[in-house]
């Protein structure tokens, strides 16, 4: 709403509204921008290929990482 509309509705001068706004720290509420998640998502096949190509991990570690990857894919996080 604009100052004129509010002042007419409340029978208060416009400058009084402006002074109230600064005195009581009224601010307009802006919606938060949505975060883009496209950049965070990775292709699941690429993750599996990187996992298999990694020679630093043991078989047990690879199995655990693939389990976590599958779980995240089912939840829609990857």
C-alpha cells in the first residue's frame, strides 16, 4: 500500500506515517530469492564412474559410498 492510501484510511497525515516508519523501524518484507540447486546436482553415473576409478578407497569404502549415493538418489538429492 502507498502512504496516501494508508493515511486516508487511518486519517493521519502522510508525514506522520513517514516519521513512524523511521522511528519504529518499519521495513517492507521482501520474499527471499529461491536458491538455484541445479549447480549442486551431479549426474549419478558420473559419480559411480569416479567412485570405481578411485584406487585410494578400499572395497568396503567403495561399497559404503555407493550405498550413500543410492540413498541420496532415492531421496532426490542427486
